[in-house]
């Protein structure tokens, strides 16, 4: 159990948005989990602008029990921002993010911790199955993870949500990524470090309704695609090249018919089609080229660090002489 005198080993971050139905059972299971953990732990609830009684329950708990903390956001900022706020406040050496609805079973947290103790810096919890979700959600999630995996270059794992453990040094690196449209699982994948996974069967929501309606899912998917791939920007280039290429081929064919006085040639129509499709293709190509520059601006605007240092050895003397506080900050 955490006390003020002992440093905290584990921070469990739980975003909460109108979850009053599930809180009683969540708190019971969390209590059991915290009691089983050998090292001191804290649970940080981030109230993402709930309109029900969740904030009251959680504030009351945070006042009574030193293991529980409460952060109330001023309005609903969305799941990804809520978990960021919780991680920012975490004091532990390992930080675990899990949903409030017990679809991420607290018991798996112990498996995540076991892997961390083996020396992994990031431990993802991968879903082997998803109970209680509509066929539509399962199908869209399946397509989403595979599509994202194929267009993104950072190796985002399939069927991994935000249920994971990260080491303190990964969190420190994550906090250097100030991007506004956050897709946390992509950002963690981008960071690297020693990553592994444990698998689990995703359960049904313990109570209440999903807080991820279709529009929030679409927004998350768009954030993922736009933040971790420039494939959509390059799409215009390939379309442009294809259309222009076809226009040139068709133009050649029309010339051939014209030269051979072929009766299939429709005067006026063919030349119009060639010109229109050629212009259209050129237009798309140019848009694509502009897209490449926009992509670069987009990368700059995200202000991600250029690289992340995992370890530094033998630098102490030089550092003491030449390096400023910025370098010392990333030193392990
Ligand atoms: N959540 C949040 N803000 C939101 C939407 C959801 O903090 O705007 C929380 C929610 O309370 C839950 C977690 O994010 O703890 C995942 O949401 P949910 O279980 O509704 O998503 P699903 O499992 O249906 O995808
Ligand atoms: Mg859920």
C-alpha cells in the first residue's frame, strides 16, 4: 500500500467518462489488485468531464484513501487527452493505463508488471477476442488495425488498444511529444524502446454503455491515419500519375485511329476526353506535390523530438564540462 514516505512503483491511470454504473465494481476489483501488488501503487482517475455522479464518488474516495487520486478535467476532452492528463500526473516507475469499464481486466495488470520486471519498457495488452461488442465494431476495428499497420511506418501493433504498461523513461520521452491530435498507442510505438505484449480476452463492459460512439471512433481512426502515415497525402500523386498515364495512352490510340482513318473515331469527342483527362491528371499530380510539402510542414508542426536516447554511457565527464541542462534531462 502506498504511503507518503515510500516512493510509488506503479501508477494505474483510468479515464472515466460518465461511468457511475461501473464504479462500484471497478473500485472493488481495484482495491483487490492494489492489495495484491507487492510494491506501493497509486490509482489516478481522470474524470473527463463526466455529467453523472462519477466525480463525486471519485473525489470522495481520493479524500478518504491515499492510494487513490482524482483529476477532474474542465470538460470532455476525449479519451486520448484524458489518459495523457493522467500519465502527466503519474509518480510511479511503471505507468499502466486501463479502461474504467473492466473490459481490461485488472488481473492482467500483474502480467504486465511481470514483463516489466523482466526488463521490458513497454508491455502492450493484446486482445485475442472481443466479447459483447457489435459485429460492426469488431469488423471496423479489425479493418482499422490492419489498414493502419500497412500504411504506417512505425509498427503499430494490431488489436492493441490503450491498455498497456510503460516505464518511467518511456513516459518522460512521451511527454516530449506535444502534438495536439494525440493517438497515444501510435506515439508509444513511434518511441521504440524494448516492447513486448501479453494477450488477453477482452470482456464485455461490466456495466453502462460504450462512451465511444461512431463519430469518436472515426475521429480516432482519422487521427491515427493522419498522424502516423503520409499515405493519404501521397494518394493524389499516384492518382494523378495514373490518370495522366491513361490519358496519354488513350491519346496515342486516338492518334492511331486518326492516322489510319478508322471509322470508330468520333470526331471532337475523343480529343476532348484526352485533353480533359490529361488536365485532370496533371491537376491531381500537382495537388499531390503540394501534399508532399504539406506533409513536411505537418511533420514539423508536430514537434516530435528528432530521436529518443535510451541509454548514455561514459559521458559523465564531458557532460559535466560541456552539456547544459537539456542534455542532463535525458540522461538516465
Ligand atoms: N472515455 C473517456 N472520455 C471519452 C470517452 C471515453 O475518458 O470521451 C473513457 C471511458 O470512461 C472508458 C474508456 O475511456 O474508461 C474507454 O471507453 P469505452 O469503454 O466507452 O470505449 P469502448 O471500450 O466501447 O471502445
Ligand atoms: Mg470499453
